[in-house]
């Protein structure tokens, strides 16, 4: 008889956020009767994570701990604090199911430092998505509409929207010369060409419209589907 080892640690990472969120939802459904603790890795302390992962469930059953954006924010660095985080992760006891969810892809060097028994799934957007978001500018809406149709066909309007909102935030960052923190030189170089097609005011207005689309869709206030809203947004640039 074979002994099946229960996987207690998971890493879901990558910029295909819709897919990774779906996988996280599936895991949460498996633990719908368990105590669930969600932590924001940007603000959680070592003590917060230690208490969440090392103490037993208040109800005596299973516990699911979800920690978002911890590795990229705090562990993927040099220094004593990063080492303390790494040691904590390497010594998480098998009393809880722990998921590290990252909105960016974690580098191979950091992955090699994680526990050997961790279940790792990377979610990468289709190349058509990058072609779409990089095509967006006020001068060629027809090209963007065509590429967006490919995204909807190969993935979904939801994923296209998420990546579009991200791209607009990046364009605003490079357009605002005082706020390029967090971007690498190659990212700045690649985004600058696209940003030149917009004024800063155009980018800010376009981003606010995306925020409004998100609000209307989530609250059921739009007469259009998300795909139609994005198409109208592209035409209005």
C-alpha cells in the first residue's frame, strides 16, 4: 500500500491573476468547513504569521491560512528580517494548510529556498494579453479592439480587464516622472514608448473610467457586459 503525503503548503504565483484566484477559490471550497485566516503580507508581522500557522484551530478542526503577497514584499530581499521570514516559512508545522498567494511571479532563486514539500503553481497570462495591453493608445483603437477580441476568445474579458487596469497604472507611473519607484530600467524603457501616446491627464481619466466600469459591473449597474464596456472604453480613448 502506498502512503499519500498530504500537501500542507502551497504557492500560487504569477500575473495570470484570474486563473490563480480561481485555483485559490477551488482550494477554499475544499476547506469550506475549516477555520480560515486571511493575512495581507504587506502589513502582517512575523508574530501574526507565526500565530496563524503554529496555533491550532479554535474549533479543533482543520485550518486554512491564506497569506497574500508576502514573499515578494518581505522575503525576496536581503537582510536579517528577510532571513527571519524565510526561517519561519521553512519551519511551518503541519497543523495548518497554508497558501502563499502572489500577484507576481516569484523568482527561481527564492523558490529554491522554500520548503521542499511545497506545492507550486505558476500562472502566466497568454501572450495575446500582453499584445493587447501594449497596443492600447488613442490613435489605433481598431487594433486594440481586434487584439481584445482574441483575449476574450482565448481567456476572458475579466482577465483582459485586470491586465488592462494594471497596464494603465504602470503607464501613469512612468508618465509621472517623480514616481518610477519599483520599476526596473527595462520596464521603464518599454512602457515609455506607449506612454508617449497619452498625456498624464488622459491616463488618469482613462484609469478612473476603468475604476467606474469595475464598480458598475460588480454592482450590476451597467446595461452592458464587461466585454462591451471595455470595447466602449477603447473607442473613447
